[in-house]
């Protein structure tokens, strides 16, 4: 197990579109375990492989209150969606920023589990939000992309400035 | 994804108070109330919290009610009675959660406004602060009041004490503990050890198997069913080990004709199908068409078939096709006093006067279903009650009138059940299995 480094916005590699996982083997399972470890340590409730600079379609999440309901989605696809709801979101790649984002309220998702078996599930609430947020990462998209151009530029400036300061003091 | 630190807000507390109020003051069941109080505005995280608050408030209600009566200088006005439930939710937190006291008090004050009682903010604040100041003295006094001390209504305590003079205190204590999550592994689809391994690998969850009931696993912590591996394809089901023992004790075989009376929601029907290797001819009977829908869903999930009949178990003439059954499971309607740990609303909804109507129904169902059982066949009478009037007394009276009936011993229950005070086996809350309270009497009809 190891902690992986999370890329931070506006890192260009966050924009790479991930490719499907060819086979769920031990290497992939190791990656899943490392993603969980990294996510829990951050602490976050979801993490996509893209965020740790691995450009394969897999993500992990745990939206439970006690952080004891880990879920893993490999090659996830949203096969149905309806409704719309605004939820406050944050992102481990955009630390310190929380904004209300509108997404589908209910989704049905198909994916492979850690065992390589295909499954389908319905999700709503925070779980649905988190799945959509993480699948966006696999497509090179970030939640700040949904904000107005003005707001995003302002955030970007602030973040870049903060990053520079940290690298000076480090 | 990450979230800004979420703390339990006033909205969750207000929702919990409304649910508790619906149980206490409108006599509605948790099963009805919980889905209603979970409004769209609550996130899944809030939902978990609201449920914990509702269960905690109901478990402690008899104690909280006592404390509130001591803290209020005059009773609440009828239109403000919901505040009693709000205070109960907060007392649960002050007594049993690790939330800082000040956070509980301030969120409760806000919740009074959410409930449309902004005028009561001062009252709520004063009551809770008073409690914090006099906590020790009040709790000491509460220990002198049986209902507050054992956190169960007096009528139930009286019945427990007279039925189980040696163990009633342990029964009361175990009834107020949170129940563990038991699952049933479908041994037609996977093995218990493989499933145990899968739980560990897939969701990093340990589970303990049971020597008494093969197929049962006790999870180290509760999880949502959708994370259980293979749940949707029927590899496992959620069911207390006591309920799993029903079908296990009845031991259906392929080719047999089986009746599951009072079948909804169908957990035991599905188990009967699994244990007979999907080879038995099962009839599931229930009086409620609405609840029968749950049986359909349960059976579909595990891929089992059964003939579903909406009818009255006490009146077979209305539904029976005239063909005798090899085995009958009668899980009779009862006071549910054995499953209070899962349904803390039960002791608050039931009245002492309900019990005699239940025993009457139990006697009629048992006598009626005996007629549809083959000579040489077996009928298992079960309840999730711990009251002997619904169990041993019903069976003893039945045996008196039916010389062709005899009670079979059930070895696997012998060392976990309470000492015999009549026919059959009684599991009491707090038993070594960590099961719900449950009663079993396996009756055999003499061959002709």
C-alpha cells in the first residue's frame, strides 16, 4: 500500500481523457487499494485514477458517515439519469474551494467491481453526485468547469498564487 | 471529491423530532414514519444521522420522558408537544453521543425554529442547560423509576418480570442495545467461507459464522445492502439469525409441498427455497396484498418461485386447494417483544390490552393450519415474542386438544435457548448467539 500524490488544478495532466481498464488484474487491484488509502488519508469521499496521474478508467469512493462503505467502480458508465439537484462540492484536486454544482439527481451506473464482475446500481443523493464528479475526472473534466468563466478565473488566480507561496516556503 | 466539514444541522434534528413525534403522539410505526421524514433536502450522510437520532431517542424515550417531566416547570401546551420529541432527541445526544454539549444545545435551539416554534427557543435552551447543570442528580433519581431505569414501559416490565423472574433485567438491557447486522448466505450460490472471504476482499468487512445456524454471518458493522457482494443477484440476504433458524429448523426438502403462512416480507420464504435447493413447491400466504409485493421482490432477487396467495391463515377454507402440506411454517403475528432492539417503537406503540387479541389470533391460526398438514408432516410455530402467553401457553393449550400432535426436540437450540418453562424453545434477547428474541415449537402430526 502506498499514498499517491494528488495532482492539483490547474495541472494539465488532469485534462487527459482516461482509457478503459483492459483487465482487472492484481496490478489494477493494487491501484484500487492505493486509491482508497490516498482518498481516506486526504480526507476525501471520492478519488479518480486521473487525479493520481494514472489515466485508466477507475475510481473509488466512500460517502458513508463512518467512512466504512468503500466502493470501487472500474470502467464506469452512467446508463440512465434524471432529475437535477444542486449540491455543494469540493475536490481533492482543487483544495479549499466549495461550490454548488447542478447534477442529475438519480443515476443508474454500470461498472466492474474489484472482482472484475460487472454490476449495475442506482444512486441518488451524495452518492450520485460523487459518482458523476469522479467520472468527470476520467473525462478530463473538473467541477470548476461548471462555474462561470469569471468565477473560475478568479479561483485559478487565487489557487496558483497559494501554490507559489507554498513552494517558496517549502 | 471532498466536502466542507458537515456537522449535524438543525434540519436533521427537526426531521428526527418530527419522526419521533409521529410514533409517540400519533401511534405510527417507524417503518411508515422513517421514509416520510427523510426529505429530499437531506443528504445520505444526514439520512444516516437522522436514523441514528430517531432510534436513539426512541430507545431512551421512557428515560427522556421522565427527565423532561422533571425539567419542565409546567407541561408543554398541546400544540407544542413536538418539542418533547425534539428534547428527547437532544437528551439522547447529550447522554450517549460524543458531540460537544454546546453544539447539541445550539443546534436544538435552531431546530425549534425549523419546527415552526421560534417562540420556544428560550424554553429549549433553558431545559437543556438545566439538564446539563443537574445531570447527576436527575439521573440518580431516574434510577428509582422502573420505566426510566430499564427504558421500557411499566406494563412490559411487569410482564417480563413475572415471566422470566431470573433474567428479566438482562432481557430489558439487551432490548435497548443496537442490534448487529446478520446476513444469510445463499448456499445454493456460494459457500459461507467463500462469501466471508469476498466480504473481506471486496469491502474490507469481517464477518463471524455461527455453528448453530450454518449460512449465518454476523457482520462486524452494519453496511448498506447495496455494498454487499452479489446482493442484487441473491447471494445474500439481510436476516437476523433467529429468523434464519426458523427455516433451518423446519428443514424443507426438494419435492415437498411447503406452506409459509404470514410470509411477508418473504425473508423466510426465500430461505425455505434456498434450503430445499429451489426444489420445493412453496406456497406463501399473507393477508396483506400490499406486503405481498415485498415477497415478490424478495423472491425475484434470489431467483426463487412460490405460489403467492393473499388470504387469512386462520381461515384456510378461503384459499386452500385441498392438497395437504408436508411442512408448514407459521410465523404468527405477535407482540414483537423479542425484536425491540431492531424496532424501538414497538414497546411505545403496543398496549397491554393488545396481547390477548394476539393470543386469540395465534391459537386460531395454529388450529386452522394444523388441518392442512399431512399426517406425518411437521409444523413449526414461531413468534418473535418473549411473552410465554403467546408462545408456551398457546402451544400447551393446542397440545391438550390435539393428542395426534407432539413436540419434537430441536438439538441446535438446546444450549442457546432459555430454560424450559413449557413446550418449545425460547431464545431471549442477550442470548449467546446475539440473536433477536424468538420462540420455536416444532410439532409433528402422527402418521395415520
